């Protein structure tokens, strides 16, 4: 049995339920799934931002990572990255300004993928890290930007999907 969802204009059919008796669970899980994705993606990214602050610092990240790869102006960009990985990550977790921050973070990961890691090959286990892992995270944040915060988000609570 297929169902349609109003959020897709009532025309997109959901897949047939594997266990029809679990229909109420599936309906609830669909609503919770975007919250879980936001918590996991935002929480993982937040750790990277906190490490930049508590570790060697944002300036060291600018000179040791960005400038070394020829990404200039390194220091202002390091602060943009730090802001996205802290403030943006918390906003993603809360579902506040979700689309804006997720799109900005997806752009950050596009730069990481195609400028910082592309030359290292595909596998993220390569010595200098490949582009597989940052591409995956970039696509996750791109999907969040397309979808928005979902039903359990501050964006939805204030009535504006930003």
C-alpha cells in the first residue's frame, strides 16, 4: 500500500511498508529522521570547530592548513570556517536558520573536497586524506539545505524555513 505525503504536494508515493502493522511507527520515524540527521551532522561538525578553538587555535589552522594549501586570505577564511563549524553546527542541531547554514557548510565541504583533498585520491584512509569523506559530509549538508530543519526544528516553530 502506498501513501502520499502533503509535504511533497500530495503526489509523491511512499514505498510499500515492509511490515504494515508498523505503519504508526514508520509515520513517526519519518518525522524524527531529520532531527536525527541534524543532530548527528551538526554534532559531528561541532567537534571539529571546538578542536580548532581548544587545540592550536584558529590562527594556527589558517597558517598550517589553509595557507599551506594556497587558500588565501587564510586567516579571514579560517574564522569563517570556525564560525560555520561552531555557530553553524549549533544552528543545524537546533534547526535554526537551517537552510542558510547547511548551504554554507555544503560550500565549505565542496572546497575541502575539490581543493584540499582532490589530489589525494578517493579513499579517506590515504595518507593525506582523500576526497571520499568530505564529499559525503558535503552531500549530507546539501541534503539538509534542500530539506530544511524538518518538523522538529526552531525554523518550523517560528514559522520560517530559512
